[in-house]
């Protein structure tokens, strides 16, 4: 399959994923207007992550847009341009898709007639894997990942861990960290503790799972739990991709201790890497991309 990639900027993890898809060849361009209709017809689809294109002008092409237009659908002109049976706007997860579907701009749901779909991008499971055979119960490293969450929630976790005499290595998204250090730490991590905000996909979290590190997650229920942007109370989650193999999560502070005890009691039973390989590997996400393209109709 051949896809013309209008590359005007995209998350580097997404770029890495599509560059490693086996059955889709992406050809980078900055401006598709410089390509003739004859050449455009040779592509199976056009992927434009961050800029709208008038799909009615190119009725003979299939388009995948997003998810980098904006946080919310607040540009009526852009949304109208990409509406058509030959196009789809994607979000990396269902909750993020639901935000767009239900979002009102000037009391109007702009995405009412917009074809939309869920499309995660692949996690590098060949890079993010264990390089040793040390059993989980013999490992002694524990990490705490914090990301744009209230200081109160973070301090509650710290006090809880101190009470349990548990020492952790802290990786702070907001203060930045070296990705190689994170990878190295995952190699010998017994488990991780996650205090983050909403994630449309959550590559760093999924990379920990890909290294077969189970996680104990203080999940969010709303976008307004991220400090800084002052979002409205919009339903959201830290873990859009998750099942019982990945670890345990909770939402309220009074659930923390009970859930943590359950997590420790089941620590040797979790298989987070199996979940990621099945659902978020390059192959799995490429297949979803291909299915979305095939379901679009041109005329």
C-alpha cells in the first residue's frame, strides 16, 4: 500500500512507528498541490496529520487526517473541508474520539457528520523489551512516573510509599528525563507507579508495559485533572489501552491502599508485554491503519 504523507510536523513516536510499518510505504511531501492528479491517483491514501485539505477537490483520493489539528474541534472551516465519504479524522483512542464527537463549538457539534475512527500508532516492541532473564520477583527497582498532575496527588503517593518503606526512582515528564535512562531502568524494574494526567495514547506508559513491567496507576476521570490548561470537566483516562494483564489502577485516594495490596499479591501473574504485542505493536497498528483506508470510498 502506498500513502502520501503530508509531513508538516508530527509526534516523533508516530513518525517512528509509520517509518517501521512493513506493508505501507509512506512518501513525504510538504505540499500536495505540487503533485499532479495523475500521480495522486497512484497512491492508496493521503495522510495529513495536522492540516486540513479540501477533500471535495480531490474526490478521487482517500484521506486520513489527525490527530494533530487541535485539542478540540474549534475550527468550523477546517472541519467542513475534511468532511466526505473519502476521508476520516482519527484519534489515538476511543475517549479522545468521543471528546471530538461530543464537543460543542458555539453550541454546535461540528463533528456531527464527520467520519471518524480510532487509530493508535505502534509501540516499538523490538526496542522496548527485556534484555535479561531476571525473574520479576528477584528485581528490586521501582519507579514513579509523574506527569502534569496536582502536587497534592503526587505528595499523597510519596507519603504512602514512605509509610511502606518503598524507595523509588522518579521520572518526571514536566522536569524532563533522559529516555535512555528510562529504558535502562525499565530493564530491572520490578514494577512502576504512575501518577499522570489524561493520555490520548500514552507512549511512555505503553513502553513500560512493552518491557513487561506491570504498573500501579492512579487513573484520572477528567481532563481537568491536568494542572495548567484549566480544561472543563471532560471525561478522560490515563490508560486508554489496558487490560487485566497490565497491572492495577484506581481513581479515588481511599482506594489506593486496598488496590496496592491487590497489585502486590498478583505481581508475578501480570503479562503486560503480551497485551502490548497483541494490541499496540507495529503490525497491530498498521493493520488498523490499512482497514481504515480500505473502508473509505472515492468517486
